[in-house]
């Protein structure tokens, strides 16, 4: 079985097939896994054969209610939790129509606003 980073190509192919009705799908290497753009918008990740969708404050509670966990990884110093991506519940993977519904929400998820940096005063 061929792999892309830590992801099996078979799983990537399955996810792409399930997501085809959601729009134009583009996969690329990302964080040792696969990033998925839907209609040109970064919307999902596959890491370690887990699909993660982008969430925002409106959709996050739906994932939490289903017991989904945010994407996380560990560096040498600490554990990093990425609250903008949550694991897709397994039952959604088998239902392409429902998966595409959540993919559309992931594509539309609002990115958190960047905090403006304070400018240093010129001396």
C-alpha cells in the first residue's frame, strides 16, 4: 500500500471520491499528511488516516457534541492543539451526501480574525 506522509493513498482516494460532489478537490502534502482544498479553499486535512474539517465558532459545537477531537500534534517542548480543525465522525465518512454537507460548512468556515500588531513608534 502506497502512503503519502503518514496517510495511506487508499484512504485519500476514498475521501476524495466521497467528496467529489462537494466541488473541485485538490490534494497536496501538508504537515506530513494531506491538505484538501475544496473549490480552491483549504477546508480539510488528512493526518494519520483521520479526516479533519475546518470548523468555526458556529460549527465547532456540532463536532464536540459528537465526541470529535481537535487536530493536535506534539513538538519536543509541548502539545499543540489546532482548534480550527476537528476530526470527522466515522459515520459521516460512509454517507457521501452528509459528508459533502459538512465539507461545504468547512469550506465556508470563517477564519479567526488576526489580532492587529502594534506599530512601534519611530524615534
